[in-house]
C-alpha cells in the first residue's frame, strides 16, 4: 500500500511512502487487540482502593446487649457489618490489576490495529518538519490544513521532539508519541493516525521488517 506524503499545509508533495503489508496489511486479530487494550487500561489503574473491615474499626469491644430475652438477634459487637458504622464485608483491598502479555501477542495487536486504520484510510503521512520554538498556533494550523480538527488524532514522530510535544499538549484530542511508545489503545482510540515521513521506517525497524 502506498500513501501520499503531505506537507504541513495539507498539500501533496508528489512523493509516496509504501506501507509494508507485514505491518499494515495483515489479517487482523481482534482477540489480540482486546487483550492488549485490556492490559493497557489495567496498568493505568492505581488499585489503591481499600475498605475498612471489621478488624480495623476503632470502637468499644463491649457486648452491646444481653444474649437472651431481648426478642432480637444476638449481637456481640458494635463493629459488626450489620450496624451503621461497622466494618464492610469483603470490601476492596489494594491490588495490582496488571497481567502478563507475550511480546508476540502485543506486536500482533499493534499490527492488527494499524491494519484496521490503513483499510479505513485513517493513516496520513506528513512530511518531516521542526518547530524552532513551542507554538500551539503552529499545531492548530497543521490540524486545520490536514482537516483533522475536532478529531482525535495521533501524531507519530520519528524521535522525541520537545517543541512539537509542548505545542500540542494543550490541544484536545491530540496526542504525540514516538514509535517505541505507540500502543494498540492509542491507535484504536484515534480517528486519524499521522506518521511523520521518517517515522514509517522506524516502525518497520521496530517490527524488524
């Protein structure tokens, strides 16, 4: 598959970049995508939730009423979950939600996600450019020229670029990553994936094509 290279004004440069079928044209595996997205979201969970259980309640240990003759059920402690202010039964405890996922499954998931975007023509290739200073107005102009305003867009840079990152971080729905940071969740969550021209070869290197 070949994609036209656009400049930052949104016009075609006359050059084309080939997208390797081994990455952008495979048979998508939906289950691999599901597992990778699930792991990504699980790793973002803090897991610091904690409920106060019976043994952690501070209060009197005195038996609150006599055993028999009251006409009601026996009750030995004000800390019982049956009473207001008592401990919670089987409440959440701090835990780690992360789980292991094989590298090959993660690679298959990313390839599958990129294939879906390529089939839907949601991948753009942008000519490399640099910003001398961080300027949000520049990235707004690029988004307008590419007609991706008000759409969730993912820019994939060949290397870290602080000026482009700072210029885009205040824009709603715009994310900037490098090939090594690219995740299945980010690809599937974006309406448009914009590769800088030289980042395509970095993707191929990452997957050893």
